[in-house]
């Protein structure tokens, strides 16, 4: 179960830095300055904080089963992230990034809850594994960007596909 949750987290969190990984290409295409480029990353953080606040206010973690919250959030995050591939200006890109961040608030915390619930013994190892998967997953778009001549749309599409795969994996395999 730990391997399943770790793979789900790794794939789901690929959305986090997808915008940052393609920022240099967007900067050239849209002639953005440094502050505007930074907003591609900041928007995700603000979305995550907003999503976490809404989730806490609505008590979603106790109302919706963690498996469902994770799967739905990862799928919605994949859709929000895919919008970045078709954004033609900074405001549209920032909206996509904000929404993806808000959806990630339904991916990371439920994964921690599932891990903590499942692993009463060796919980530290389990939580550490999930945090490691999260860290590697966030770096995924940069790894894709290292492929010569890969397009912006391919990086965004693959990160969205990863999150969608995480959604399906957790929905169908987590028990």
C-alpha cells in the first residue's frame, strides 16, 4: 500500500512546478519580465493555500473519504493544468496555475491522511516516503523539460496525464 500511495503522490504532484518548468519558453513567447514569470509559481502556492483553507473551512477531509478527495482533486487538477497548454496570455496562465494549486490541496493532505491511517507501525517511514514522493513528483516537469526539443504542450500534457493516472490509481487500487 505504501508503494501505491507513493506512486500516486509522485504522479499527482507533477502539476506543482509544471508552469515553472515551461516559464522560460513562456517568457520568450509572451515577453514577460522576471516578476511576471515568478507569478507562474506564486499562483500555484496561492491556489494551494486557498484550496487548503476552503477544505479546512468545509471540513472536507472528514466529510469526503480521502480516496475520493484525492482522486477527484487529482483529476480536476489535471484538467486545470491542461488549460495552461492552451493559454495565450499571462492572466489565463495564472488562472490555470491557481486552479491547479487549489486542486493540489485535495491531493497532498489526503495522501498524508491515508498514509497515517494505514501505517500505525513505522508511520515515520511511511510519511517520509510520501514526502519523498511528493518532492520527486514536483520535479517531474523539469525532468521532462530536459528532453531535447520537447514542446511546452507536451510537458503540460504529460504532467496532466500523470495527475490523471494518479487519480485512477488511487480510485481503483487504494483500499
